[in-house]
């Protein structure tokens, strides 16, 4: 499997492209929390007539390793959901989303890709938004799927962090052997069914995600700081952007995406009917059609 060293961490990557003498632009795909590049493959295959598609696994997820030991802290346990512990997780684990955006910049440097299209989902869409803000000269267009802005609610966030820490801690590998567990695991994320192989891949990615990366990004993705920061970042996007929402998304409701898009005239907003958190898989034909319309 191909790996590339990014800031001391081995990152898995792969290309999806068609043999051609034509020089094509590059589209980089960024996955969401506890996932991997695997679920972007069908979308990349659909777009590889126009683009050379680069897929990679974020640090600590999929087939990419966790952080290098030189970052200092290798063990960190969340005892409660207090704001002080949240800041400790962000500082000590170095899993700020801005750092993931910097990881991408180094990855593109390593591959000598000065300017690209971005295609990102969920937490990956937040990373892409931060990347566009910091490296706007390197981005042609952006597709943000299932992203948006949310208001900070202290009790709700504390409950989410506490529940999330339990979920990350309890991930025995034997779960994959339980019949229909993949369907139960994906039920909250989907409105339409997806193939069993896709459901199982999601479960496997979740179970093998690095503990520190999975826990750290829960605290950095859903925080008071992020709730206050992201509206500013959406406002400052300068690249033409498409924000796609799933009509029945329970994770990032469509209204959150609509609010984000309304902040900036550069952002088009689209809802894919009868889909939830994975519209690119639940209704691939409609999703690809809308993406092509934007790219043209």
C-alpha cells in the first residue's frame, strides 16, 4: 500500500484516475470522523473522467498512523466533560482541525501539487474550510458535503463529549461478528440503504481508528471554540464552493448547511432529497449530477 510521510506520520493515499495523455486537474477527497478514504472511491470513480482523484486517510484514521511520539503526550484519559479537559485534549493531543489542514498542505507539497480542487465530507469539510482560509491560493473550487454551523450549548456539548468518550473507549473488534451490527451502527447516518460491504467498511474503520485521534477530534470538532470560529471561516471563503446537505441528516441537519451558505455569496447550497449523512452513497446519481453542474 502506498504511504507518504507527512510531519512525521505515515499517511495512506491512493490515486483513482484513467490512463490518458491529457493533463487533468487534481481533486483531493477528505473523509469525515472515524472514516477513511474508502467511502469516497465510488464518487472518485464517477469523476475520474474529468479529474485525477487523490484519496488519503487523515492522521489517526483508516490506514494512516496516529501522531508521532515526538509530539509529547502518548496517554490521555478523559475523566469528565469539563471545558478545562476539553482544552487539555486539544492542546496535548494536537488534534486541532487547523493542524489537519496543515497536514494537507504538507501532503500537497510532498506530491508537488500547487493547486487542487477539494471534495470533503463532515469533519473533513470543516478541515477543507480551514484549509481554504489558510491556503486560498492553492484551491480552485470546493465541494463541502454535510457541513454547517451550529450554536454552542454548554450542557448539550458536555453530554456529547461524555457520550463520545464512552463510544471511543468501548470498541471491541468482536463487534464485527455480531449479525446485523453494521446495519444498526449505520442506522443513524442513513435514510436510504447502502450496500452491506459499505456498511461493514464503515464499522471496520470506526473500530480501528486511533484512540487519541478519535477522542481528540471529538473535542476539537464539537466545541465552543469551533462554534464561534466556523461562521467566520465560512464568511472568508474566496474559492467557488458548493455545500451539499442531506435532507434528513441527523448528524449535521440541512438547516446548519443552509445557514453556513447564507454567509457567503461564493457558496452555492444544494439539498439531496431523501438522503441523510451520506448523500454521495445514498443517491449517487443525483449527487454526481449536482456536483458536475457546479464544476461546469
